[in-house]
C-alpha cells in the first residue's frame, strides 16, 4: 500500500501528515523574517562564538605570528615557524612523550579499575552499595591541588606514610618523586587514585541502565558469567565506555595542576606534560606565539584521537 | 622563589611572628601610630582607591597594619589583593599588557626576577623624575647599593623602589658547632676540627662527614632540589660561591658551562646525593623548613626566613640554636621585592604618594621592627632591631656581599632552563658537564 493510499484510508482519529494541507504545516515565511526558534538559540550561539570560537581563532592567528609579550604586541606574520620551532624542540618532544605515557596509562588503568568496581557494585542484592559508592567517590570531590599536596606528603621519602608502610613490610623506601624511574609512575598512581571515581560513576550509570533481557537470554542459552560479560554486557556498554574514555583522555592530555604541585615537571623534565610546558612557554617565557602553536597542536591531536575513537567504535557497532 | 610553598611557611611565620614580633612591635611602636609621618603627603588624590596585588605574607601584613595612617593623611584608600606567589606573575602580566591606564593595578609589588622583564617591556614607569621632584621623600642613598642593583635599577634608570629583601646564606646549627662531643665526633671522622667552612668545597666536604655522624637523625644539609625555582635559587649560591656566574660580565655569552660552573654543579650534585635528606631532589622550601625546625639538619643554604621561622614558630626544636653567615666563598644570592608604578596604572600619582609614605624612614623602620627584612640601611644601625632579631646583624653583610640574577630580560626563563637541566643531572639523567652545556646553549638565546 502506498503512502498516498494510507493517507487516503487513514486511521480514525488521526490525520496523515501527507494528507494535511501544506499551509497548516508551514507558516508563510515573510522575507527578512527570522523564526522564533532561531531567536531562542541565538544567544547560545553568540555566547559560544564569543567564549569558544573567538579564543580559538585568536589562538590560531597568534600561533602564526611572532608574539613575545615583552616586545610590545603582536609581531610579524611568520607562517608556520612557531609550529616547526615547537616540533623541533627537545623539551616539547619530551613533554609530548610524557603526555602520551601519562594519558595511556591513566586511561587504561582507570578504566580497568572503574569497570571492575562498577561490576562489583552492580551485583544484585549487594548490601551497603551506597556506602561503598560514597567512599569510592570521595577522591573525586577533592581538588587536584589538594590531592597533589596530600600525596606529596604521603610520598615524602622521609616522613611519608607510603615509605613507612614499605619499611614496615621490610621493603626499601623510595624517593618517589625525586627519581627519574619512579616519578612518572608515582604521578600516574596519584592520578588513578583521584580520577578513577569519575569513570566509575559513568560506567556504573551505564551498567545500571543496560536492559536485563539480553543477559537473561544469554544465561538461558547456557552462557557462563564471563561469556555474558564479554559477549553481551561489554558490547552493550561500549558507547558508555567510549564517552568515559573520551572524557578522561581529553582531561588527562591537559594534566597540569597535579604536575605543578607534585614535581613541577621534574626531575629533569621527566614528568613535564604538554600543558605544563605550554604554561611555561606562555607565562614564564611570555612567548605567546609558540605557546599558541603548541596549544593548537594539542587541540589537533585531541580532535584526531577523538575522531579515531568514535570511528573505531562505530565500526565495532556495525 | 617557590612562592606556593614559601607562602605556606610564611603564613605560619605570620602567625608565629605576629605573636612574637608584631605583638612586641605593637607595644613599642604602635603607640607612635598617631605620630605624623615625616614625609609630606598630598591630599590632592583624596577619594582615590589604589588597587595593589600583594603576596600574602608577613611583609604585606606589616604594611597593611599601618594603612589607616596613610588613609587618614591622604584620603587615599588602599586595597590589597593578597594572593599566593605562583599566581602573581600571571595576573600582573595580564594587567600590565593592557596598555596605558587600562590596567587593574595601580601599584606593583615586583619580585627581583621580574625587574628586567617589566622594565624592558615598557610596562613600568621610569621613576627618576618623580624621585628628583620628591624633595628627598625618596632618597636612594638610604638603600644598600646591592639592593638597588638587584631590585631597583635597570639599564641605568630607576624603575623600582626597594621594599624588602630576602637574602640567602649559610644557616647552621650554632649549638652543634660549639658542642664539644659533636666536635670530637667530627674530628674523629674528619681528622680536623669542626669550623665554619670558607669555601664551597670545604662546606660540601664538611656536610658529607656530618651526614655520617648520626645516620637518619641528623643530615648534613637540608636541601631543596625541586625542578624550577627551588633548585636554582639554592644552586646560585654554589655557583657564586665558587666564583662562577651564568654569563660573562658583559653579558655576551653564557659561562655556566665553564670550569667554575661545572665545578659548582658537581659540588651541588655531590651535596644533594651524599649530604642531604632523602628526597632532597624533589624538596622545596617547605620541606627544608620543616626539616630545619625539627632539628634534623646541621645546615642549609637557604633564605633568612628559614632561620627566623626556626626562632619564631611554636613547634620549632631549634629556637636559639641557629645562626647565619655568608655563603662559603663569600658571595651568595639575594632576592628582593620592590614597588613599581605600571604604565597601565589608572592612578599613578596617588600610587607615588603611597610609595613616598611606605618608604619614608619612619614607616620603613616600623615595618622592620615588625619583623621585616629591611631594604633600607637605617634599621641595621638600630640596636632595637638587631637585639629583637639577632640574626639581622648578619643580614647587612649578606646583602652587601650578595648579588641577584644576571641582567637578562627574561630571568624567569633563565631559572626555568637551568632548573630543568640541573634537576636532570641531579636525577642522573646527565653529567654535570652535559647539563651545564645544555643549559648554556639555551641561555645564549636569552641574550
């Protein structure tokens, strides 16, 4: 039966969209008239353009110019010189490597821990679930600066609780933040302690919202718990995990405050991240051209990774 | 300097010194608070409000306590925005770059390593003419020459008026130095008498031996090797102490990688590895201060307020046990804070009235007697000052023999570069020579 026939026969009480006179669907548009709905979203669009669009475009413009704050205003147009300078500096390359190590480590560790904890908390009939959840969420409520200060003390080689515990167990204490081999793992550990809660909240919300029927059907079909998790729960949870990974990945790539408090990028740049380096170039060296170029590069990398992740996830879904 | 951590300590100092020092000061000097300042001040700017960004520490509190007098005399209201050190530079730069009259702050409190940057960027007024027309209200001869060099003059012009100084020196445990049993132990280990070292080499050798005398109880030195400001401020004393410098005298090329620079780096690395507390490679002033106050370090090449904290703070275990002397080798680092008027100041003339008042001999003396480290010479001749704060008697020598950072525009960048490479060497990533070579290569870009 064609659309026209359906429209002609119609269900009582309903009028097919196609059967309505066109003039009732669309108001006559006068020349120069801006619909009300456009007016409603216009402030948001203007606001976004002002606080997101303009700074982005300005940063891009600055990145193409020589701009040292002490030289008095924006200087010559230097095309992509700032970008090539940034990419050619060892200190930026080192910061980029550190950022990749930090980001990959914290995202994977936090996701694994959050997923495990979410599965435990999602067990049917679990008692005191809310109390466990409240305790697990505490780190999320603490500001990064406070987290840094607390952990700086806990990791103190002489007075810190971590080394005290190790020594109590008969193990040697470590200079956690002052040693090249332990500084980055220590920073990663602190970040995992602080940020896992965020992923836990997201993943647990996703788990709770999953339909029960597919899992029940899988159990009826004879699947064990691991098979249910691997073939049903995880694929259904994949979009939520993607969002969680994206949020954490973007935040981890911008890590600054924790580094500032814990190590100031040391020892010898071993924990310096791109964001920390950008701040140094911008506000210590006052070189806004290179700082903007590095910021644009960081943005491009984040955009590219986001696009890749979304694409991978879509392929998986298909 | 690392202000975040410094501020934590200084805040505690405020509490301690507020009780010990400011309390006494109030009794002795606050009775004079109604006395008119000797400096003539104008009421022409009555009703004006001055906005000033200040670091949140004792010296700011000392000025703040006296502000009602200024407001009464001039009708100018002064509003201090007190922040921690790390955010000061960012906030100031944003305001200074706003252009003439468009800034937020009427008056600046400037750390010594922003002095060249702000002046050469054209962000602050040359105060020469104002000083000349001040009828002696601001007289630069009241200040020590080294203080003027460090925090006041750039390229022969006076852009800033010194506010206070924070000299560094060798802080040591006088009680242990004089303790016969300790001296005997030292002599048995070292084969020579324990005495104040005269060279950096002697100092490092000495603290390495002391480190072995009472393992885990007493460290040879409390050191701050955290990358960035802490490690560089400490290292400057080693560098200057062995006769080295970052650049040659004419600022034509870096010299930090010459024989003296490398020697200083080697000594510093040796000290931090073999004579300092565990974790010194990532320690800052807060850590060294705590260690010093616990009585667990024989010495520290540090700021004077490490010593004053040890004397003033309630929980300190080293009250009356510390002393300070000039850096072995005879030259150390001194930092300073100064007043400046930004070109972006909406009220530059009212700001100048404030500087005239706050740096008048009477107010400067009263600030010093409250516990501030005076930038002017007069307090050091005042027996009341040196008897109330005995360590201040040494400060004049510390200031006179010390110097600041080299006169490159971007001193903060210099600190960042040297801090990064030296920290790498301390952590074993590079040799001292490699670290100094790498630093020199980047330092040449600052000329």
